[in-house]
């Protein structure tokens, strides 16, 4: 094996450690730095990362190798069977967590390796506070009930956006005051149109690989990709999972362009809304073109009595670190950027 290959694995772990630190997870950063040291020392991290040891830095990032390792260890901790690991994660004690992690990597490498075979898949519920202003604006402009179709919905945690409580700013809130899912954000600009009358009369969702929340192992896997010291994020995800299960969440398996073409069409008396967050970049160019064509075909059928809205939270091509919330409404096809938002909804700059 070439020395360069070794260096890329180490670089990948250390770079991801830096990213975790920047994004607010010191615990994950510290674990990855220890993993890098362990890999160099020839410890149990090395066989676990063997499938990626010849990969270059870009391939390591594309495969999210370091996040697979973090997820596998967190999943084991969440399971509770490894009492030492669970206790250390519960206390966010890095030294104890790494000692227990080393023991687990030696004791059950196959289990961890199996977990790491999957590409990480997340579902961030706080993105609903980025999208909700768009839904309110659609309701305000059309005055019609909403038919909501979400593509790339993952586990469906942003499917029940209308059953959450949003605190935009002091005195500006929207949604069920009793909701168990409460979302806030560092909100800049005026509040969205909270006086709009909203009724969701239909909802459906698809994902290429839906997370089945009724399966305890899949539920745990989803939580495992949330960094352990981001306790508010974990609490929000848990509350949203409970709410989704109580509402009988269904995310259909399907490729977004095909599913959109087959399932979404304007209908008189309601506004049909197609929405998505943080997924466009994961599609190959051919699928992006197919989805754009499907959207154009639906838009061509929109009428004043059966309008069609496309609401998207995606990065502009020139800056992947920030996201924009964009709304296009047909007939007419006027396209507006409603807000710039943090990728996880930590802040929203609402333009309205
Ligand atoms: C980063 S996750 C975002 C999930 C969710 N929209 C959110 O904001 O939390 C990207 C999702 O896109 C899905 N995905 C990627 N390509 C897809 C496609 N062609 N059709 C359907 N889903 C796709 C993945 O399975 C994954 O669930």
C-alpha cells in the first residue's frame, strides 16, 4: 500500500474533525482525532477503515467515511448494550468514550463494519422553520388549501411541518401551541405571513431510500448520525419521530423525477406544492434535468383555480455553505428568493 493512501485516511479524519468542531461538535472532533492517532498506531480503527484505505481524499469525503465511523459508534452507544460506551456518551466524556470505543472495535468489529456499509442518511427537522415561511406565503398568495408533495423526504420529519410550533421572534409565532415539536431560529427580517390561513388537505412523500421509522434499528440509525453533544438537535429529532409515528408517516420508495411525474398534478380548488430540502446536489445531472422537465410539465397544467408551487431549500451554485429558500408559483412562473438560511436552520434571513 502506498504511503499517500495512509496519509489521505489520516487527513480525511482530521479534516472532518475540524469540520465537526466548526459545526459545534467538539465531542465528535475529539473522537476523530483519536481515531486518526489510533489508525497511525495500527490500532483497531485500521481494519475498520480498510475498505477506504486506498481512496483519495475526495472519495473519502464523498463516501463520508469519518461520519460512518462516528455514526457506528454512536449507534452502539444508543443501543445501550455496551454499558461503558452508553455511559460515556451520556456524560459526553471523550476519554471514557474513546476507551470504550477501542474495546468495542476489538470486541465486535463486524457489527461496526456492517453499520458503516451504509452511506450516512440524515433528516433535519429544523429545516421546517426554513420552509414554513414559504408554505405560509403560498397560502397567503393563493388563499387556497395546500396539497403537499415532498421529494427526498428521508424519514419524513419535514412532512408534518404544519403540526409544529414555530417561534420566529418575540411575539411572532405560528403553529400548534401544544405541539411537542418546537422550532426556533436566529430570525432576521420581518416574520413570515403568520396571519395566512393554512389547511393541508393532502400530503405524500418519496425518497430513493426511505428511512422506515417503524423499525427501531432504522430509528436509531437516524439518531446516530446526529452528533451526541448536539443535545437540542437530538431532542428535536426524537420529538419529531414520535409525532411522525403518531401521524402514520409514510415515505414511498421512489426516484424523485419519476415519482414527481407520476404523482404530482395540479387539482382544482387547492394549490399543489412540490417541495424539497438539501437534495438537488445529490442527483446526477441527468436526473436534475429529468426533474426540471417534470416540474415544467406540471407547471404547464397550472391554472388560477389549480395553481402549482415549487418550494426549494437548496444551496445556490456558487456557495454551498449557505442555502436559499426559493419559491416559484404558476400560472405566471414568478420565481422569488424568500430567504437565505443556515443549512440546519440555525438562522434565517427572511426577505419575504
Ligand atoms: C441530505 S438528505 C436530506 C433529507 C431531507 N430532505 C432533509 O432536509 O432533512 C438527502 C436525501 O435525498 C435522498 N435522495 C437523493 N437522491 C434522490 C433521488 N434521486 N430521489 C429521491 N431521493 C433522493 C436521499 O436518500 C436522502 O434521504
